[in-house]
C-alpha cells in the first residue's frame, strides 16, 4: 500500500488486501473447529446462564409487584431524555446548550474531543449515560431482594451496561471512525488479525492481550533481584536473595505471596521491586515461588499449601540463616494462609514467628468485596463439578473473573484498542504479570472458597481444622502490621480492618491510597498515593479513618521503621548457600516460568 508523507494510506493495494484476507480465512477455519470442539460438554456455560436467568426472573417479579415505582422511574427517565433531545436540537441549530448528563471525570471512554464537539456523538454519549443511570438505578432500588442476590444482579447489570457503551462499537465511536477513514480500513484488518491471534492463543476462547507478551521475560526483565533457589517441594520453591549491605537484620523476612498469580508482583523491575528495596535496606529476604499446578496436583489441599509451602519455607529460612525466629509477610491470599498457619503454630506450641505483616489480606470474609457475587452454593457447586473433571481451575478462567470486576479498564479498553483501532497493546510490566496466570488445584480451591468466602469459618474459633488441628486466629499474639488500600475492590479495607481486629496481639493498621496492586507496589521514589495511620483500633473502621493522620508518599518506609524494631539487631550479611542449604538454581527458578500459554491449559 502506498503512503503519503504523513503515513496515511492513499490507496488500497489489492494484492496486500488479498493476502491479509487469505491469512485471516486460514486462521478462522482452524479456530472454528477448535471452538466447536470446545463446546462439547460445556455444561458450565449452560449452568451459568440458568443461574443468571433465575436471578433476573426474581428481579422481574419484584419490579412487577410495584408498578408505581417502575412508572415513576420511567417518567423521570423520559423527562431527562426529552431534555437531552431539546439540548441536542439547540446544538444542531448552532446554539449553546448545557449538557444533561456528563461522564465521570475518571471515565476514559469519552475523552476524544468528538464526544463533546460533535452534537451527534455527544447525543449518543449522553443518551447512553442516561439509559445506564436509569437501568442501574431501577435495578438497585428494587425492594425485597436479599443482599447477596441484589449485589449479583447489580454486578451483572453493570456488565451489560459496560458492554453496550457506544465507545465499544465501530459505528458509534468517533475516534475509531476517524482512524478507519485515515487508514482506509487497515485498522479493522489489523484488528481482525489481532482478534484471531488472541482466539488462537486461547484455543478458541478470547484471551485479550493487555500488553506486548514479547516485551518482557521473567528472569531477564522481571524478577531479576539476584538470589538462589535454596529449597523446593511439589508446591513451591524457596528463594533466598543475595545481600546488598555488609550487615543485615538478624531475623530474616519470608514472603508468602498469593498463588492466584506469580510471586514476582513483589519483584517486578528494579525500580518498583519491594523485595529488592527491602534487601537494600539491610534485610535477609526469602520468598515462596508457588508452582503452577496441573491435574497431577488436584488433591493438594489448603493444609498442603501450609505444610509444603509456608512451613517448608520457614524450615528453609531457618537452615539457611541459623536463626530460630522469622518475620513473616503475607500478601492477599498468602496473608489468609499466613493467618491460618499462625493459628496452627500457636495450637502446636511453635513460636518461630516473631512478627507478621499482612498486605491487603482478608481474615474476616463477612464483606469480602465484589468477588462475593461469584460465590453462593449454586455457583460453587457448578465450579466444583468443573474442577473435579479436570483437576484444577484454569488460570485464564480466574484471570477473566478478576478482569470482569473492572470491565471497562481491563476488558473493553483493550477490545477497542486491539480490535477496533488495530493497535498493539502498550508494554506494561504490571499487566504482563496480570496475564501470567496460574491454575488452582481443585481440592485446595474448593476448600478456600467454601470455608472462607461462603461460610466465613476462619474467624470462628475452631471453625477450620488443618491437619487435624482446630485453629483459632484470635489466639495469634505475635505483633502484626496490616497495610490495606483505600480503593481495593478485591480485599476491601474495611473488611481487612475487621480481620486485623480478630488477632490477639498488638496490631498496627495502615491504610494506603490506590488499589489492590498499585497501592502495594508503590516505591518511595514515586512519592504517590499517601497513607493514613492511627494508633487506636476502634470497632468502626470509619471512626478509625476519621481519627487517622494522613502522610505523603509511600507506606514502605513506615513499614520498615516498624520492621526494624523486630529485626533482633545486626549480623554479618548472609550469602545464599552459605548456610546449611545448597543452592538448587539461580533465582527466579523454574516454577515461576511455568506458563498457561498452551491452549490446552486454557
């Protein structure tokens, strides 16, 4: 295709177009076969549809029981819509008119100038926003629904509203239309090719790329803090990091990351690695690197993650350093496992843990956030059937669930960029990590969802038994530091606060800005987000925040000051392999490199 000096195509090359279409046709044929093959035995999708149908049948019945409220909502919507028609008419006549409905300042979908400058696209935008408000408010204000059903209906309604945004369609997105004219449709051909590549990568399921998968490599660009794998089990490898100072704190630090994703969220690149920063502050740091399980590990349970994960890593850290006490750090699901392990150790009379830090970790699951919409007896039974068939929950399925919680940012923005605009996604380390998903063993995941999310047993003394030992988190009396984040939708800070109050020892609670990931991966050099502290721990989290002091910058130095008091003095720096353990391989090790890119794993 010929181009002018601005890079804009001036004519279509028939041969190039024919080659592109032939390649697309060839890919499409195989993908159709894969898609049809995957539909065999797709009972889960049918069960999902039936579950959703029952929810909205209940909603419809409640709506019809109060026709007056529905009529009033429709009348209010009609009045707003007529005001919009009048406003648009004035604009079409060249007159000024105030908008009836404007998007939220954080809404990135309508930032292109045409959404405001063009009366037609401004009408589409405002019409959508008015309709979205009407649907959402009508559903949200229905009386008679129990809280869980209401939250599930609200969630699925928001999914529909997000999907129907005019920004998601070629004919109603002015930015895409402009690009289509400028490139004479080449953006759509590139977008179709991107779509087919993502379907091919997902084995017939759409696996949207959020970043350039070739821009990063674990061990080359990510997870590059020097260290050695010093121990391993069927479920994890234990990494000891090389020191960066001549002296270090006597007691080592051991991270227990979540196994929903890879550990290297804590060791992305040198500039934003919490692990590297902690090593540079004079700490001997260990971390668990969880294995990406397959069907052979289907029977591994929650207690196995404790024995072959946390306790095995504690043993390794003790042998590597010669120390009998350790400072523990749990992140998200890793924090839930850490709390459970601490209660188990207390019951067994094991006092090796000197302190515990919990990063955005739930212990009390009474208000567990938006993930709750996927957890009820019916949905859990469906999921258990699926997991028992193949031995695990596929990592890509879990990743899709997490993305749906922020559909506009994590699904539709990439849909528009990759498929409508025909662009490649921007290289971003955090999104690369986000797509490096891991599977979940069937037995462990069923236990976790049922006992934590569904029945909230962890907060009850003796509510959970691990390896034959009833555990009680209120018996845990080691000093604890909790860091939660204000915008966290996965582990809401008010819920983590209530969990912090369950422990029996001295607890320091800190609230950071931003969300579940960005609020934790927040190096001091960025001076972002800020955090709140309050020495008191009243029952009401809102009262805690009312009495809290705000601080600029990252919470990392605040934590380090607390952790330094638990270090036990200084000793000469320890080199991996210098203790009783022989290094197995260089960090980051083998387990973290096990990926779910194989379509058979999707």
